C-alpha cells in the first residue's frame, strides 16, 4: 500500500456547475473534487493506493459543460 499527498493550485471560471478535477492512478480515478474558486490551494491528502507500484499518475479536468468563457487551469 502507498500513501502520498498532492498540493495543487487550481482555478476555474464558470457560471453554473463547477468543473471537476480528477486524480487517476493507472487510469482509475482515485480522487476528485469540484474546483469552486480562483487560484485556491488544494490539498489532496493521503491518497491511498493498494497493490503493486502504480505505472503512472495522471490528472484531468472532467468538464463537459458548454458555457461561454468557461475555463479551468
């Protein structure tokens, strides 16, 4: 089992539904959160992974909303 902490600065601009930030280990979502404000530090503490050492860690914004002037960084 592995445990690790991530410290990120995330920002979003939106009108209705906040975009979601996802953390994936070996292609599987292990954590997600809504990005609800501008440049707020986010701590994803103690992400726990069971099994062999992971092959890769990746991040994505899951944002299918079509609002005008919408952005996530």
